[in-house]
């Protein structure tokens, strides 16, 4: 049975294209207040208008911020804090792909961090931590990760050596899963549920087509998996699609999670 989303305030990051856009449409169709997010004001306004024309939902608002810049994400979080009294569901969906079909050169975020680690992990942590004060008992956090995972090498965290785009992508998703498990543990006594998932393999998104050149599933399948977690019974779980599953072993290693957490707080200290 679908949860009643009427009057729920839901933030979907990365909602101007692909999976996030479809989820935002579905939520708007169910009368939720939907906070859209993207990195292009022009595109954001187009998508907001498109969803409004489809749903006639008056509770839509667009926020702009580039996840390749922690300063941008800091400002995004502060703007959301100023303009909202609560967030009932936070869907961390922004992602950058593998770069498989590109030149595979190591790229950096605006602050000099390895790009995939910054976009797929650090920026999500920064935004989530900033917005925690808006989440009340009964709130939900859904983090979009991937079945593509690889253990983090802490001696080469930013992949200065032996760089590979797909490896960087997988390590960033491993980091996101570790954070999700830790956050769930921290928030369990506040009745805030946190889960993380691989929505579907190689969905028909622009990112997948650019990186891989072919697709295996649809964004509809991915959206169904994400929306399955809007009112979860459990917290601290990893899902493969709609089914509880197991992430790689390192994500359950307390020592590895503590090490990542300590490094992460130091990296984000200037932006908190």
C-alpha cells in the first residue's frame, strides 16, 4: 500500500533529469510538497513548470546548487534551512557516473577533491548534516548508491595513484553506504529512518547512456525501488532494488567506518 504523501515535504536532490525527475513527478502527483534541486537555474525552472503543468501541484519549489562545489552545497543547505520549517523525506539522489566512455582523466571538485568522491559522497554528507535539524520523528532519509562498490583504500583515498573513473565511482558509493549505516545508527533513537539502495542496473538515463552506451533497466524500475522506501519498516538497511540485500564487507567493518567518518569530518570542517 502506498503511503499517504499529502502535505509531506520532500527534498529530491538531482531532480531535473533521469531518476530524480521521475520521482519528483510521482511525488507531486501524490500532492506532496516537492523541493526540486539541480545545478542549472534555467533547466530547474523548465522542469518545475513541466511538473506543475502535469500535476497542478502548487507546492513545488526549486533550489539550485552544484554538488561539485562544497561551498555551493553549504549555501544550498543554508537556504533550505532559512526557507523551510521541516523536511519529512530527504532523497539524496545526485550522482556523477563512471566516466567509462570518456578520457578517464582524474578530475577534481572546485575545492580540489577527487570529483566522484566529492559529488557522490562528501556533498551528500554535508547537505544531510546541515538539514538534520529539519527532520522530525517519523522522517525518512533515502540515499541512492549503487551495486557497483569497491573497498576504500585509505592510503589512496583521492586516487592520486592508479586513477580509474569506474573505480572512483565504486569507492564513492561504498563511502555513501558506510555513511548511511552510521547515520541510521545515530538517528534510530530519534525515530528517523535511514536506508540506502541500488535502485536498478544501468537505467535509461542520460548519465548511463553517456558512460556505458547501453541500458539494462528503466528509470521507472529505479523510481519504484526508491519509492518503496518512502515509509520503511526498518532502518540501516541496504536494498538491491526493492529487496533487502548485503553491501560489500567493508561497509559493515566498524573500524573502516570510523576511519572514514573521522576523515570526512576533517574534510568538511570548513563548510559545516
